[in-house]
């Protein structure tokens, strides 16, 4: 039954005195909020349980080891044979025909139907730390944290070209429209911050091997778009138009956002569409980011010894080093999933010249991130993952190496992973992982990552087009052997 129309109340609601009174209180409140410490305002809004997405996995399925993940993506596919998997036998047969017994019937990228010649590693390897892990001399700083990292030599994947391989590493599928692992994690666990996105992406570039990376790698796919990764700019303003236009004050901006949200709220009452709520939350987030992002990217509070630790010469210069320091600051502020792409590893040619340059770009900062998080007590609940979308062939491709999916190396640190451990192995030429119970497929990596975050990968699902989807599809096993 509809409420009868009350003409007297209607007139009171729209008269000028009522309007001015409400406007005065509203503007006064907005002005006061702008003068107050932003953290106090955010603490007040955090009391409202509807202001922040808290995830669908509540309580967690397992004890939570990782509260956040930092994924250092070496875009282009670094050679495992010059980084973390030394093969003296390959070095011995350098320049000789590669044994056909390894490659017969195997999928190759650009070397298909060519004469295959063995290419030995050009880098020397040393044993580092008390654990004695073998690491290339191209990565001496990572060698310095050998006892804190777990090296996996038995990684393998299914996609031999860059974009689908990136998609497979991120989403467990090459089909467009599937959510990335950062989106799955944010959907499952929710955000720990209201001031910044829960999933942030940063990119940097080396001097060569500049493999492109498409935005679909951090897409939310069929999940609501509020779980999508947000690309921050590495140079200049991290977010475009983060400041108000000239002549527009914070209180005016607040009024605009409130009115847009009110209209979206009316639309939400009429339609069942989760994207409307996403729109409302994104307007709110954008408003809060006007305060949080400038503070985040202001490195003036970082002491010189921290800048030196990472190798940051000019904060905010777009380098991998600056991005690693920014990643730590994002992690401190509650961002759930942070992804750093360094585009420098597509070495089809000139690998002896270009790979040392790429390694120098990332070695110091990658190790510094481990060290810095450890000294702040954050490595215990932060998972760092380092690696590319695939490896490179033990056969030469001119002066370089081709794409390779049967074996490559990654490393992980923190959040309950075993430091100082080398997991898995490859054959004597580094061509294929050895099936000894220590192999790791991309689906296994995803399952293990989610396990460390307290999630059973088989129970984190989303119904779409009549089917329950998950990050690991119908595959994946948790690799318990790398977990302390």
C-alpha cells in the first residue's frame, strides 16, 4: 500500500529555508572533514561495514600465511640457464647438434623445422648463503638473500607465445574474459584499505627485449570490475587527474560525488546490476585517492639508506627500483595484490649483451625488497613471487634463445615458504622438468599461492554462464614441500 501524498510536508521539504539549512550543515560538515586528519575521517567511515569489500572467504579455509602478494613479473621470459639452473653438460656440448631425443615431437616456437644447436650458458654460477643455492653471477644481490628465497627449477606452462603465456600465468587460461589472479584474490579476501585500490599494477622497461604487456593481464574478466587491477603510472602523477581542476575545491568535489552516488543509488534500486554498486564504490575510491595517492608517491620520508638499498637515484623515475620501493609502500598501506612488470627479457638475439643489462635493472631492487620487508617484520606475511611467463631454449637461436615452456625457474620468498630451498630439477640439458614429485605447473603455483593466503583453490568459485569457474580450472595441487 502506497503512503498517501502529504502536500504540507512536500512544501516543507522543498522550501528555501529548509534547503539553505540543510546545505549549510552539509557544507560545514564537508569543510570540517577536509580540515581533519584524513585518517580520522577514514577511520569513521571504516566503521560502516558496507564501505569496504571484505571478501567471500570468511573465515579463511586455512591459516593465513600471506596477507598480501607482490608479483615481480619478468616480462619476456628470462633464461633459466643463465639465472637459477646451471647446466654444465649443456656448456660442455656448446655448438654441437642438440640431441633429437629431447626435441622429437615437441612444440617449439620459432625454431620449428630448423637445425638445433646446443647453446651453453655464458654466465658463471656460484653457491650463495649457508644453503649453498646455485645462482648466476648476473644476480649477485639476489644471491645475497639466497637463504630467504625458495628457487623452483621445475616450473612449466602450456603457452609458447608471449601474450597467451602471460594470460595463462595470470588467469590460468588463454581465453579472454577470465579474471586475473589478483582479481581472484581481491574477490576472495577483500581489501585491507579504503584509500587505495586493492590491486595495483606498475610497469617499467629495460633497454632491450621490450615485450609488450596488454591490459587484459590484470583484467577482472567476468568478476565485477571493482576487482580489476589499476595501472599506476611509473612516471609523473601515479594516477591521471588525481588533483582537482583549478577553481574546484574539495567540498565542491564531495558534493559532486555525493550527487552522482545518489543518482546511481536510485538506478540501483530499479535494476539488479552489480556494476552500479561498483560505479558507486569507484567514485568514492577516486575521491579518497585524491589525498592518499600524493602521500603514497612522496618519497621524501624515505631515508637515504633505504633509497640506496633499492638503488633509487631519482624517486618516481619509472625504473624497476622505484617501483619496488613503491610496492613496499603500497604493501604497508594495505594493498592486497601488487604486480610489477619489467619489460626487458625477450632475448631472441644478443643475449650475452642484453641479459646482463636486464639483470642489472632488477637484481638489486628485487633483493632489497626482500631485505626491506624482512627488517620491517613484513616478510612473514608478504609473499614475493619472481619470474617470467616461460623460459628460454637450451638450443641457440642465432645469438639468443627462443621461447621455452617445458622448464623454467622462478623464486618465492616470505609468507611461510621455505627459504634456502631449491625445489625441483630439470634434465642435464635444462630442456624438461624431471618428474620426481617436485614438478610445478602454473596451476600448482596458483593453488599454492591461494593456500598461503588461506584459500582452498577448489572452493574459490564464481558462477558465470551456468558454470562455477575458478582460477585453477579443474587442475592444480598445493605444493606442500615448499611450505615451512
